[in-house]
């Protein structure tokens, strides 16, 4: 038979452990973003696939080339499936870390460009209009 005192003693420890783990995830995420902000390069990426994302949004798969090596990644974005499908075989911009080419971010929304102090290209004004419409 379990004693209530054991449960009461373990309960606060579990909550504290949960918040420590959560804080570690936050620190790791911040570290990765800071690393990317400190030194990044911009290149073209081609959207190769769009799928329904888990819990909404669209998972965009894209490829970019650094040197002679091709990198392929996916990014879940809050856009409609119609817009995601229309982006297939289109070129967008991606930033990648100078230190680790696997660390990257697909620049889709105007806020993505502002976050990294990159001018929004005129060639993507059509995309901005589609995103503003909420398509």
C-alpha cells in the first residue's frame, strides 16, 4: 500500500524536474538561433514538396546547395495547403549557419526577413500578397 507522504514528497520534485527540462530546451533553442544570427549566409532553396503538417500548417520540403553538396530539409509553416502546393518547384531564400550548414531557416514571411535584417526581395511580392490574403 502506498503512503500519501511518498506521493507528496515526489510531486514537487517531478514538477521541478519538468521545469528544468523545459528550461534546457529553451536554452538549446535560443543557442541555435543565436548561432544562426551571428553568422549566416543566404542562398536559393527550391521547394520540392508540400504536405499537411501534424496539428495544422504545411510541411514544406526544400533543397539548397552549398559548395557541391545538396541539403534537404523540411519546415512546418502556418500557411494553407493551396499555397504550399503552389510553392512546389519555386525558389525561395534560405539562410544557413556559417558554422553548420545543417542549421538553416527558410525565409517565407516578411517577418522572417526582418528577423535577420534582410531586405524583402521584390521578386517575392506575389508571395507576400498571397500570405496577406491568408490563402
